[in-house]
């Protein structure tokens, strides 16, 4: 099938194609098989799987060269915007990508979100203590807060691994004590400058 790329988000590594049949098809970056990077307006050939998602996507040859330049500019603009992000901007980005396990995350996004959780926990605990909430009540609310943050914390951890060229499945090392050591090393590692199967560099 043929269509036009409507949108692609490098950070979450997902996009949307408008098919020639008038329907829209979402896709993951791993299905982008062309040697150029995805960008709006590209004319593409693709197949559709049983979930009605676009797969095996290739750019039509005549559109490759000019679109590649446009993609570089688009990604550069996105990175420039993030250079002006403050502490809460990074935290909100993680919450907006609540269950997004695609794409890449730089160190600021990962560590600022952890710091955000600590601050929220401290503020909440102090506030509940001042209001006279019982210890059992504080524990219950803290458990609910931890449950709320579980998925976005896991998701940003996976994206951080992607940013250093590691599969998100390495997060399973967290189930072992010794496995926390390599996970910590990868979490503090610099962004890999090259593109990979999970998207463009996060910085």
C-alpha cells in the first residue's frame, strides 16, 4: 500500500501514515526499514498487519534526499526546544509518556523524574503529617503513589537503555541485586550519538 507520513515523534519512536485508501495507520519506529529517517510529508510504501498497523515501511525513491534534510532539521528543532526545559518540564514529559516504552531518553529526563518522585514523596509525607494523618494512612497513600509512578518509571528506564544502545529487556536485571550495578552504569552513561533502532539520539 502507498501513503504519506503524517507525523513522527522521535522521542517516543512512533508515527502515523495517511494511506491512499483514506485511513490512518500508526506504526512503531522499528517498522521503518528505509535507510533515511522518517519525516512528515514522505511518500511511503508499507504493509498492514492484523492490528491495522503499518509495517515494513519504505520511502518511495524519488522523495528520499530532500526529506532527509528536512528530518535532520525537525529533530534539531526538537532537541533545541528541550535544551530550554526546566526540572518540571522533564518530569511532565515522563508523565505524558506514561506507558511509552519506545524511543530514547537522555540522562536529564531519567534522573529528573526520579528526583521529582522523591520531592513529591517528601512533600506529601510532610503535608499528611501536619494534617495529623495516622501512620497507617500515610503508608497507604505512599503505596498508592508508588503504584502510580511504577509504569512511567519503568518506561523511562527502558527508554534510557535504548539511548545507550541497550534493549529494554535488560531492565529485568533489576530483579537481581547484582544486576542493579550495570543498570546504574547505563543510567549514568552519556547518550550514544548515533541513530539506532529506537530512534534518533536523545541529545
